[in-house]
C-alpha cells in the first residue's frame, strides 16, 4: 500500500482532502511508475476538488524519479529524475505517468522547484508557440498575467524578443511583471493600446470579449482556460472588418499529448529554470500532510508563489 490524498467530497467548508491508504499502482505498458518527491497545487485542480466525488485522487504536476520505466519505451529509463503532467493522482507517494508525459530533469534542480513547471510551463510555452508569438518584434498580449501561467508566458515571450503587454485585473503587479520582461502592464481592458499579433487568454468572459477587437490582421488568439466562468460576447462585425485572417483556437493541456510527447518541452523548461532564466515562482514547500494550507492559499488566488507539496 501507499499513502496519498483523496477528495473528501466536502461541501460544507470542511477539508477538501484526506490521507488514505491506496493500492500500489499497476502500470499499463505505456505508463511509468514514478516515486513522487514533490507536487504543485494548481488553482484548476483545487476547483475540481470542490466538486469531486469522495475518493477522487487529485494532482496534475509531479516531480520525482522513475522506479519502473514504461514497458513500451515511451518514457525515460528507470532511475531518471523527471517532471510530468498527468490528469490526476499525482498527490501520492508513487503514481503512474504515461511515458509521453514525462521529461528528464537536471540532477541539480530541486524537485520542489521542478514540480511547479509542468502544467503552468507547458501551457504557457505551447500557447505562445501556437500563437506564433516566440519571435522578435511580435506584439503579445497576456491576460491574467499575474497568474502562474501568465507570468511564465510573459517571461518566455520577452526572452524570445517579443514586446509583451501584461493585462491584470488590479494593481500591485506592475513592478514584478516589468522585472519579468513585460514592456507594459495595464489594469483593465479599457487601457489597451493598439493591436496585437498574439493574444493569450485564460480568463474568458468579458475580458476576452474586450480583448478580441485588439487582435491584429492575421493574428492569433489562443484560449487556454476559463477562469471567469462567464460567457464571452464581442462585436464580430468589428473583428471581421479590422482583423482579416485572424484566428481563435483553444489549447487543452488535459487532452492527449502530441505524438512526440512532452519530454523535449519539459527538459527545455527545466534547463531554463536551472539556469536562472525562468522563474516558476515555487513557494517554500510544505509537507503533503499539510495540504490543507496549500489548498487554502491556492483558493485565495493570492499566494505569493505557487504552493508545492513534498513527499517523504
């Protein structure tokens, strides 16, 4: 048996997770068994916890070491330090991860830092790539830029030479986002200036509706989330007239990984973090038994840095 965290199904304000004894994971041919060293806490999975049935196993991000490699050869060999992204069950001592969802880590990168990479880092990198925003001179708008994905997107786009505008809801973020590479930090959509070759949005609702008219002709709008849970309306005629060739697409990281998997992207991001080029803003880790504190920080939407659980 192994120890892990499961959903309680609480709807009365009680704890959302409980410690449980779980069966040893039995891997399919395309799955590796990973000894978990750290797992980060994402706001999205905490939202799922508030609605999950008792017994559901949370956890998307994982950092640890491969105990048994995927039999089909799709992932790193046994003994490799890895980070990975899985649909659930990362909050446990050992877990199963499809080989295509794992990437090797530098030995010197702490697991508690690496655990903050997969969901936020992969989403930011692949959204920017989908939008064609990783090029010098591109004008990029990142909404929700104060969040984990937004802050990584700002850094990656600026590093590629793009001119980044960071859109935030409230004040207090300008200095930090400017230090991360944003050329401009604006509060609210009323302050947007000009048009953008790429727009990355994880907010949706009225924010997305107000940003869509700012896309340039031939530009791309990539949606990676729906934090507002509100409908999006916009002046389609205005978009039609002012931005011919523009496109809107959705990026879902919980969908199947690409044919070549996540290995190259995870290793690239890990190297950037190791070299001090990319800050994934992992918080000081907390013991997994104190997950309630990390969950509370995530639910507040104002953790100073990304909550991380460590396993020992």
